[in-house]
C-alpha cells in the first residue's frame, strides 16, 4: 500500500457515474414559428370534394324525377293549353265579324271557353289515368304512377290535379256567365267583367297552390308533393 492511493475502507472500486444527458433541443414549427417540444403534428392535405347528386328511387328501384324537370313538364302542358285557348279566342273574334254580331260572339266565346276549360281538366285526368303521362311529361321523359307501381285510378288522378281546378273552374264560371247574358252590349260587357274576375282569381289561386306544391316536392325525401302524397303517387323518369 502506498501513500498515493486513498484508503478503500473495504469497498470495491468502480468507474464514476456518467454525466447527465443534456435536454433535447426544441423543435420549431416553421409554419407557426412557435417552439414546440417533440415531433410537430402531421398536417393532412385538404382536398375539395364536390357534392355528388343524389338520385331518389321508388320502392322498386325506379328513379324519381327531380323538382325542376317536373315543373318544366307542367309548364309545357300549360303553354299548350294556353295556345288552344288563344286559338279559341281567334275563332270567337271571327264570329264577331265586321258587322259586330255580338250575339254570335257571346255564344261562340262562351261555348269555346267552356269546352277549353273542361277539356283542360280532362286532359290532365285522362292522360294520367289512361297513359300515365301528358305531352309535357312525354317531351321530358316523365311518367306518373303509383309509388308502389301501376297506374293511377280516376280518384287519385283527381287528387293529384286538384290544384288546377280553381283556374279552369274559374273559366267555366266565366263562360257560363257570358252564355247566360241576354242583355245588350253594356250588360254583356258587365257579365264579361264578372266572368273575367272569377277567372283571374282562380288563376291566382292555382299559382299560389303550385308554389306551395313545388316547395313541398323540394323538401320531401321521396320528392313527393302534398298532392302526390294524397294520391300515393310518384313521378318517375323513363329515360
């Protein structure tokens, strides 16, 4: 034992403990310029996904017609019927003649108005019951049927088209007032005024009901308006 070594006091000699490790340096997020300890969060790329159109179907898998196409088909039908009414007005004017034969004009215009009004109602009912469609629906590839399949009967077709009755029944009343007038031209013009007022009010009622039905179709998960639900009907595409 030399004097250069300190006494051991019976304990075994060993290596000195390692020094403590230095703290990890902060990781700085370059996008935020904020010091962060640990790994930065992984940013997922953002992609814009355009919404896909949803096609609604009946219980047996037939695709339902959208609101816009249905409105367009009904407008085509109204335009066609308006053209028929316009032609009827020309015939009535021809009956008046150069001699202003008002009796002939009154009889002709009243009869034509009555036929056009009742024929317009029959057009929608007959078309949906017999063929399941109308001219406007044929042009745009639509068909009216039961929601579970099959054609509508007359009662259900009447429920579907009841909203057009105020307009055409107004024309019926107008024509009957004109036909029932046997007064002179002043009295007949008064009858025409009353009849025209009834027709205008009926048309306004039909327009208001049509707007309500368009909203109900758009808000329905099955694209059924109130009139469709009453008739348990659906308008489907054929193309």
